[in-house]
């Protein structure tokens, strides 16, 4: 059997990731983005104390500073979750999510995405690791699509900005899209339209999760070396996601410096054209779900467009190039990555349009 990188055949190890990008070559995107973000973050302090700063550069540095302060905790928790997942046997992951052969697995993955307290970018690391650990494509996608609303902090922010009623509606609507999308991904995989997960495993018939978990835990010996190894693994596994997030921070900061956000309030009303422009804007400027919340609130309270508000939050994740590229890297498939917006955006558009119709 040949490997996916055209290297000589060998017996795969249990937790081996084909073509591990953490060791294959120098990651220019990661380090260049990290250097620029670091420099601009530091420049913010310099510009804050002087009145002679270049206006656009000051705005870019301020945006980088704001974005990093918003997303750092999500990235940190994402690394910690990866560190933990790296030590959990694949059989445990599959047992918790289900076998991947049916709608129950999609439901479990959706609930898991809602309950896990990470931001939309921290969750990308966990989603990629779940794919590596054998979850079905449908489960991974349902997990990712439901995840933007799992952050407790974002839920509190949205309740404060748009009220409890609309926040609960957004959560339920996003879960519905996650369930439908996960089911469609699994159907496309079953029909051969999308490639299957090569990491998928079948559980032994006599496998009992809690019995095995108790046995495994009794054999664990906590030590500084174990914690260090877990942290190291989490950092290495997170590089695939972090490089796109940092690049996204730079891109969104440049856009903020040259695009007036007040345009949303004036031109993105509850019409089909306004909804169309909202989807385009969400595709361009989305970096983190927490960062999108104030803009989404303006769309609901000032532009009187609750559907556009929902579309801005959801489409920002579904069409975000960070998520698309991470899925491409994790699955080694452009088709799977591009099917994410192809499947989710029509659902988002339909729900947003119906909401606008009922509120006009």
C-alpha cells in the first residue's frame, strides 16, 4: 500500500498523521504571520502614546491588538484540548461520538460542538484532531458548524447585545444547520462523492467505554514529563490552524483600516440585496465569532435586519478561508473543504431570508 506522500510503504502507527506538516518543511506562512502580528501588536503601545502615528498603520496595529486580545484564550484552550485528545485512545473518541454510521452520531457531534467552550477558531484544532482520531466527515462538520455558539462568553455577549430571544433562536438555528449539513456530508461520503475518512476504525463488539476508561485511568501515572509531552503535542498539532488564524488577523486588520464599518448600518437592510451584501461582507472580514458579535448586533438593532445578523455570524464561519483551509489540510481534500460553504450557505441564506420576511 502506498502512502499519501509517495514515500516508501511502511506500516502505519496507531496515531500517525500522514505527512505531518509540523516536521515536513519550514512553515513560512506561520512564522511570517507571527512576526507581523507581534510587531504590530507592540506598535499599538507606541502609537497609543503619540499623536504623530500614521493613521492607517495605527488602525492596523490597533485592530491586530484587539483581535489578539479577543482570540488568545480560544487558541490557548484549543492547544490544551489537543494536548488532552492526543492521549485519549481513538476508540474512546468514536465511542463518545458514536460509530459514525447514522444520525445519532451527528446529533452527538452537534451537541458536543455546542457544549465545548471554545471560540470558532480554537474549535478548529479540536475538529481536525477528531477527524484524525476517526470521526466521520459528517460528525466533524456538524461539530464545527455548531461550535461558533458554544462559547459561554459569546452567548453572554449576544444576550447583552441582542437579547435572550434572538440569542436562543440563533443557537437553535445553527444547530439545525449543523444537523442537516452533517447528515448531507455523510450521504455524499456514502455515495462516493466525497472521500471517506482514512482514519475511521470499527469498535470491537465487546468494547465498553466506561469499563475501558476506568482501566486506562488506573494505569495513568501523572508526572511533569507527561504534562510536558502533552503540551508539546498540543502546540505541534495546533500549528496548522494557528498559521491561518494569524494570517486572518492581518487580513481583517487591513480591511478594518480601509473599510468603514458604518456602511453595514446604512446599506445592509432586510432585503435580498442587503442579505447578499451581508454574505459577501461576512466572507471577507470574518476572523473570530466574538469579534463579529458587535457588528452582528448593529445589523439587528440599527439596520433592523435580524436575518442579516444571523447570516453574518454563521456565514462568517462557513465561508471563512481559515476554516476552509484547515479542513483542506486536515482531510487532504479540496472537495471536502469547498463543500463546507456549498452545503451551509444556502441553508443560512434561506433561514435569514425567512427571518427578515417575518420581521419587516
